[in-house]
């Protein structure tokens, strides 16, 4: 039953465009990051010439491309991910289609696990696409591109993305309104981002993975504590979602 529900979910996401949009967005920003880093000095120079202003911009390196990549994926892509998946379960509650599914011999826990698994699969595919696109153009445009370090960075960013998606699915499973689920997901994302600025706290929350991503790309050791705590966040999100969804009454 689990694989039946998972297949059904992925097919539905393909039909309604969620899967395609998600993969496209991450692939686009993966492609855009090294390109924008490469040509940004030329764009600035062109603009300043028309304004009779002289600004000296240093020659970009692959680290600039990586910095742009991190910024794009942790800001724009995360917000888009929440928008796409904030109604994953709550929308079915709103439309009433969930009631028809639950009257069948389907365990609620199995239903929830299939939902979480579907976003995990989509996240993995999307990050692979983003990684490949960014790697190809970074290697082509910049000397000394460290693909091994970039791969480690992407694995940490994938873990962070999955945490944000799992939090979004958790709220979507709790509330009937996808608007409320979305607002709370955005709120959780912003709170985690702010808490990451606190050194002692950042070592135990998913947003602290971004600091470790920067360490990975420059060859510094990665703090295993934040990785372990991030996996615990994932497990906790799933467990809470199952417990609370079992108590939901149509």
C-alpha cells in the first residue's frame, strides 16, 4: 500500500506540475548562479559607464559562483519550495478528497509516510539537477573549481532543503487551511534562519547546515552535531505529523 500511495503521489505531482516546477526552479538557479557570477562585473561596468562612475570589480572566481549558488538556493528556492508544498495535505482537506481516501483501508501513518517520501524524492532529484547544472558551468567558466567540495556542500544543502520541506508537510498535515500552513512554514523558516546567527544555537538546528556548507567548500571540518540534529529534526517532523494526523477528524 505504501508504494501504491507513493507512486500515486508522484504521478499526481507530475500531472499538476508541482514536480516539474520544483525541478525546473532548482535547475534554473543552479544554472544561473555561475553565469551571473561570471558576467556580473561586465554588467556593473556597462551600467557605471553610462553613469560616468568608475567601480573596480575584482575578477570573479568559482567561490563567487558558489556564494551566489548558496544565496539563490537558500533564499528564493526555499520560499518557492514552501509555496509549492504548503498545500500538499491541507488542500486535500479543504477539497474533501482526503475523506474519500481515508474511508478505504489505508493507514493514516502509511499515507503520511508516502507524502514525506514523495517530497524527499523530488528534493533529491532537484538538488542533483541543480548540482549538475552549476558544476558544468562553474567548471567551464572558472579555474580551480573544487567539484568534490561542491558535492559536499550540496549534500548539506539537500539536508537543509529536506528539513524545510518536512516542516512544511508537517504544518500541512496539521491544518486544514493551506494558507495557515504556508504562513507557519514561512515563519519557521525565518525563525530558523535568524537562530542560525547565534553561534551556540546554530550547531543544533538545520539552518546551521549553511555554516557547515561554507566549511565544506573551503576544506574545513564539518561539525557532525548539526548533521545529526538535522536528521533528528526530520524524524521528529514525521512522528509529530503521524501522531497529529491520526487525531484529525474530517
